[in-house]
C-alpha cells in the first residue's frame, strides 16, 4: 500500500522532563506530538472506510520505504539545479523523522513498529513548486535471502580473523 501525506517532515524529539511536579514526569514535545497526530489522522481517514485497524496484525514482518520531501530552500536556483527534487544531506537526521512516522502508525497500519524488519529512506528538497510531504510504501516483507547474509557473515568473520583463502573457518 502506498500513500502520501502532505506535511512538513518532523523529527522525533527527545522526551522532556518536568521537574516541577511531585515526581519528575516525562513528556513528548508538542511539535512531535502534533506531527504524529496529523500523520495518524490522515492515514486513519484514508483507510477508515475500507479497512479495519490495524491493517497488518502483529507478527507480520513488514518492509517500509519512506521518502521525506522537505521544503525547498532559496539556494537551489533553477538554472543551476533544475526544477526537480534535490538530495537533502542536512538535519534533521532521517532516522529521527522515520521514528516519528513509524510510531505514529502504531495501531493503525500495524500493531507495533517492531514488525518493520526492512526499511529504506530517502530525503529530498521539494521540486521548484512542490510541497513538503512524506511518501510511504508498506508491504509484507519477502523471504529472508539466506545465502546473502550467511556468505557475508562468513567472509567478514574470516577477514577479521585473518584467515587466508582456502583456510576458511566455519561459523558456529
């Protein structure tokens, strides 16, 4: 399933602490809460007429691809950079934004974001007249490519252990 949310991507901020109550209490900053509520609201509206929530029950491994498109900044002059998307190699870190998105979708698309076993993310500045947005693709994860990970692990183990070709160790 694929959908786009027209919203400024927002990083998940660290929890804040209120030392003025009898006990120190932690709370999520307002910007993070508002961003997550809007993501949840849009996705719920999109699928509420056709689906029950969560869409993917617990235990289903998922793959999530997230494209984060931020507001274009003034330095991208059309003659030099063109009108299309531009890479965004600056803050906020993409993993903090993805964490906010995944947490917002708990109980809506999946029971818990721990179900996400594979993820890719790209960050861009918007097209010349484009809007900031979060584009999300969610699907069931395929089978684990057994030999890829096993071969990589064995090769890495042997290289780190200083084992020469033809003398391979086995990983137990």
